[in-house]
C-alpha cells in the first residue's frame, strides 16, 4: 500500500530534519538585504528564523530550516512558502495571526518535495475567523480567505499543527503525492455562535478537502468545525484514521462530479469517532454529473449525537438542495461498510441510501448497528449486501 511505501520517506525526513537541527551552530546574525531591512532574520548556517511574513516568503530559498516565530501576516497577503528547497524543515513557533481583508486567500501556502512542516510546543496558528464569519461561508456575504494550501507537496509530512478559527475551508490538499498529515488539531468551535437567524456564524469550515492527489495519509486529527471533517472530491490511495470529528457534517466522499477530476478510488476511513455532527458516514455524488467512486472502505466508525443521518449515500447531490432524483453518471462500486456503530438523535435518520438503478454495486455491509432516530422509508436503489 502507498502508506507503507511512504514510511521510508517519512523516516528519512524526520532523521534529516533532526540532524539539521542538531548540528546548526550559533553564529552572529547576518544583516538582511535592503529590501528586508524591516525584517527580523537570524541566520545560523542554513537555519533561518523569521518574524516577518514577507521576509520569509522572499528569503525562503536561502534556508534548509525555517523557523516562523510569532508572525502577523498583513491583510490580503499569503504566508507564501511555496517552491521550497527539497527537504526543508519548517516550524511554527509562538502565535501566527492574520490581519483582516476581504479576499479569497489562501492565508498560508506550501509546496515542495521532502518537506517537514510542524509546530513547536505551545504554538498556535490563529486564522481569526470571527473577523469574517457571517453565517454564509463561501456561499455569499463577506469574501473569506481559504486557510492553508497544501498543494503540489511530494513525499512530505505536515504534523502537530494547532489551528484555530479558519475563516472558511481549512487544509486544501491538491496535487499531492505521498503526503502525510499527522496529529493536526483544528478548533473552530467559536464558530458555533449563532447570528440573529439562529445559524452558526462559522460556515463551510471543512477541515480537509482532498483533490487530484495520490497517496494522502491523515491520522490523529482532532476537528471541531461546521462542515465536512473530511471531503475527498477526487484522488486515489487516501487514508483517514484515528480521527475525532465534532460539530460538522461527517467523514465524506464528495461531492464527486462537476470538476476537472471526478474519480475517487482506493480510500480507507477507519477507527474514528464522529460526534455532535449532522452526519456520520457520507458519500455524495453530484446530480447529472459523471465520474467514479470505487473501492471505498469505512470501518470502525463510532457515532454519537448525529442530528441528520448516521449513514447517508446519495446520488442526487446539489449544493444545499438535493434533488431527490438520483442519476447514474457517478457509479459507487466496491463499497465496504463495517463496524459502524453508535446512535443518532431522536429526529435523525439512521441510514439513507438513494442510488440510481444499477449505479451502486458490489457492496459489503457488516457490523452496522445504529440506534435512535428512525429508519428511512425513502431509500431506493439499494444494492445487494446493504440495508437501509
């Protein structure tokens, strides 16, 4: 499997980063170039410490080790660490914050090969989401910046980051190959505060959106948000395991369809807890679109406090308003659902399956036990091996 193949690369990254940190010898600070005269940069060999976002973006190519120390990113700017040198080590220290502007972002951008991106003890990356939250997310209202572009990362590790209050979507993983995201915490619970209409101010605060990637391993995530904990829109060889998701829309495949890449295959979502959320297990394909969802496994998923659906699989998805009329352009095949247990709220539905005729097949369904709520009498297109 891809993850096993990743382990050698990941071990090399950890050893390489550790070696750099161990041998970096103190030296007098070097005066910055004139364009960076206002930045605070301390260079020790190939190690650079930045407390200024522009300085980090402009001088990143000079550094094998980058320390980001208490940076405040100016309004409308990206902390841009794209195109880093191979095997660069990056560490967030102190509190990283972002000043307000209406724009699409991202607030942070990384790309490169062999990167190790981590956080020091006590650090926090504060997206200051409350400055943008208006209950509409990316569907309207204030233009809000996306948080973290993990784009075009190869053989890399992002670990131990503590994130608070993203304005909208959190980690956008796109064009990645052999990327591990480990022990990441995103706490958007402040976004549960409601507006005058009773809607949560935080909206579209997806934790991990994955697209057009091969080999993504997410483990040990702790997420408090108001949308998908995980949304895989396209990609292959993707694993999410050992996670805790609270307050959002569940662990999702999709929505699939309507993009340049509309294939999701070889996905394992396992050994995770979903609580106080709208949905638990979720697969959604777009109405009247084309694509493919295949070889998907959900196993060892524990549910509690689910307010809408314990398991929901639908082929009629439209943003905010499913049609009720499934289409067969994005077939769902080779689905395994095992040991999904727990409870839903009194007015929730345990399981809802809506497939077009013949568009869902080769399913395996075992150890599924969801209590509370009610059973649906509106399921259709249920393949052999599943139940509703």
